[in-house]
C-alpha cells in the first residue's frame, strides 16, 4: 500500500463517518464503498471488454434503516438502487414526518414501500408539503395519504411542476374540493407533466366538439370530476373505450355525448379488454334471460357502472335476484340494486321473504337502501305485517 498513497487516502475517507443527530439518535452519514478502476474480463470469444462495476449496498445505510424498523427486503425489491447511494436523508425525512404527526411505524412503512423518499432534501419536503397544505386543511390528512400511497408524494421531485398542475387544474374550474378529491384518490395526476394533463383535457374537449357539444371546457371538467382517474390514463385507452361504447350500443352522437357527460364518464378509465369482456358477458347473460339488445342498451345507459362488475359476480347477482322473485324488468328499472354484494342481496331477500314481502306489489326499492334505512324498514314491517 506504500506505493499507492491515492488508494490509501481514498480508503481513509471511505472508512470515516460523521455523526448527525436525528429522530432515531446519532447515526452516520452514509458513504458507499470505494469504487476501484474498472477491471478487464474475457468474453467467450477471447476478447477483452470493460465491465462497469456495480456499487455495493451502503452497509451503514442498511444498518440505519434496520434500526428505524424499515423492511429492507421490501425496499430492495422496490428500488434497489437507493440502497447503493452514498448520501441519503432518512434521518431528516424521519424528523420531518414526525414533526407532521407521523408515527415511527408509518415512517418505516413509507420508506419500505417507496425507498426513494429518503433521497429528498428537507427544503424539497417543506416546499412540497406547503403546496399540499394549500389543498388540505390539516397535516394529518396528508400523513394519511402518504401512509396509503407514499408514491403520490415522493414520486416526483419537481415541485414547480406540481405547482403548475395545481394552477392549471384550478384554471379549468376545479375548486378546492375537487383538488382535494383528486389528491386523495388519484394523486399521480399531480406527478404527471403539465403537458400530459393538458393533452388529456384537450382530447376531451375535442371529443365534445366532435359529438356536437356546445361547451367543450365544461365537458372536460365534468368528465374529470366524475372520473378522478381519467388524467392518469392514456388518451388512447379512453378513445378506444369511447369508440367501443358507440359501436357496441349503436349510439348516436347526441346519445354518446349525454352518456359521457353523465355516469358514463365513470367507466372510461377501465382497460379496453376489461370493458369489452364485461360488455360481451353482460350481453350473453341478458340474451340467455330473454332480453333484447335494446334492453342491454337501456341498462348500460341508465347504469354504466354495471360494466365495472366482473362476469362471474354479475351472473351471481342476477341469478340471486331472479331466484328471490325479482323480475328482469324490475332490475332494468332499478339497476342500482346490483351495487350491493351477492351476500348482501341474499341476506336482504331472506329477511323480506320471512316477512312475506311482495316484490310484485311493492317493487324493489327497498333493496336499494342503506343498511340503516333497510333495518328501519324491516323493523316497521315486522311490527305491521299487513303493510
């Protein structure tokens, strides 16, 4: 080693650590292992090539993460490169999140599922938090979202882009409540590039114009507020779904526009294959039950969310209702009864059957009610069977 003072100096620096105070105590600032010059290796053809070395994991970082309760195995599977970084900010992140009300387990879980969070600086975290606080009223609300979806907060390091996206969505007419719902339900919307969000909005406006709509801007806003996932889907997916709905249901431009401005917007984010499969299964099931294509069209227009329901689940729900004395005509008139689980429907039918409830006389509205209202109705029927 006497002949290689440069290497000795490098190793000396590598072995040194500086302690910093953190939420979890005094821990070392992390340095990766020394990176020696590339070495040569022989290929099967006998030629010699240069193979770039893979930096080993930062042992000091791993030790610290373990002390914090982080699931290192999960972190390694999610983002292995983070564990090889020389400088990280897990201690600063922990202090920051603790100051916002996050507990130790929540912090460890966030890092385990999205390790890149430990690469963000305190300045970045403070700025981004403040942007979110412009939408949320409390720190607790933000902590709750981070606990559920750490990626939503840490995925992008571009705070300027976040601010531009917020300003743009406000310019579309979305209010604070709409932004709150977007950040809670589809936070990736704000990690999109501004241009990507603009592309979807312009696409929706063009669809409105093509279908003869008179207010493209309002149409785009309505679709976004009805389907919070729309901005994180591709325009290709949405266009294919729109085209398939128009062709399958043989809709006129005005019918399609009305569908998309209403609850039809809620199914536009589904994958093309899933939507098509569910439509075909629904059509086959209803045909087997003696329904016409006009009935299928009516059902989907009145209750588009039926295309969210998988084939087996839908078949089970329909069979359950029909066996319980409900007619297909009644289901077509009150399709929201399909919102409830098969277990829920079965339980309600059994209670009503025990009381001698006549669906042909009284209809099926009772099945489409909250648990509290249904229980109150059962209590009333039990006290006055003649009703």
